[in-house]
C-alpha cells in the first residue's frame, strides 16, 4: 500500500480544529484482507472513530482492526487521509461505545492509569453529570455529552459567550459553538496541562 496524498476539502468541511492532536497513543493496525499488521500512533480518539499515523497507509473504505494500547480493540473502516493521518470510523455495539466513552473520560481525568483501572473494574459509566467553572468564577451544572480527547459538548442551560475559557475538571476549554441543548468546547490544554500552540497565538 502506498501512502496517499493529502485530500483537499472545501473550507466548510475542514474540521482540523477538532482533529488537532491532544495526545499520542501507541497502537497496532491490522488489515484482515491482507493479513498484515503494523505499529501505529493514534493522534485523535473519540467515541466515533480515530485518526492514525502509520507507515503503510490502507486505502479508504478498508475494513481494519485498531488496537489502542490500554483501550482495547476496535473494528473500523478507513475514511479519508489528510494532514498525514488516516481517519477511521468505528463499528461498535452500543455497549462497546459506552465503554469507550467511560475510557476517554478516565483518560482525560487520570491518563492511561485511569483507563487501565477502569478496565480492571469493568465498569461502564452512564452520561456524566458535573459542573464547569466560568471565567467569572461562576460554577454551572452540565451533562457531558459527545466528547473526545480534543473537546466536548456540554448539555447546559448556560450559554457562555463564544471564545470564553471555561474549566471542567483538570482541563480548560474554549467555547466554540452554541447549540439548542448546550455548548461545544475545544480543549486548550493537553493532558499534561501544556497550553496548545493555538492558544498562545
């Protein structure tokens, strides 16, 4: 398999803001049709899929199995190649998706140690209720909806203005979108609390 060229997409479809690498996870990528396996690096992980850097990039629409160290095994289909990484969409049962949701929450809170502890306990978290802190010190109730290592959607009646920095757990995020049920945030600190380059400019 040869490495494809970066795909070019219209500006309205460009979601690089969500695809920035907040963490680097080791893994292995298996292509059943070729019975080939290789090491890889996962640069974006969410409940819907992942973006992976590997040496031998499979074509789009290829069925693969992604092993993420500490998280487990995920059947997927490759989608598109951009910015040096191949995207893939997971094909998961609802139970497996809930487990991955719990794993990502544990990873955001305590790193890979939190994930391995969760797997040992074999617990699946339901939708998480919590609070976030606004810039003015106001603490607001929310439910954590869709999220990844890069950002989250918070179901809340509060609508902080776009661009406001809020704190949720050990992480800070910038409000980037309002929706009827809540707000979307993009994390501006990585898991080691190092500011993103974008937040420094």
